[in-house]
């Protein structure tokens, strides 16, 4: 499947999802959510979300990540975020989402 907002790489049991959009808001959030839901159907034990391109994400986009985290962790799999831009890192910290997610450098 061709994705618009993400790129995926599979390495054994690890799935890396690179978010390609700089801004996850408005209609992009709906497309992002659909693509993430499609990816969740894959069989993997570890998911890494690479957010190096994301400069801003609305609450709906963050909600997609939280829902994804909940589905992954309840099945015993792990999820981590990496390469958060300074604003996104600050948002995650202020919202205490850094306690929900394993955030890598």
C-alpha cells in the first residue's frame, strides 16, 4: 500500500514508522489516522515512531498516537517515539505524555 503521511520500514520484529508530514492537523489528521490503523494490522513486536519531520501536531493527531500506543501495549508489544522536534518535545512534556511513551533522542 502507498502511504501519504508515513513511510514504514520493517526490520525483523521491529517496525519503524516515519511521519513525513511537518504539520499533522485538519484533513491530514484523518489521513494519518487511516494509515496508522492500516499499519496496526501488521504483525510486529516493537514499533518506533520517527517524528523528525513533525513540527506541530493537533490534539487529534496526538490522540492517534495515544490510541496506537494503547493497542500496541495491551497486546504485549512495545512502542517508542524518537527524534521529537523541540516544540513537540515540550508539548509531550507539558501534557505528561512523556510518562506514557518511551521517548528516544
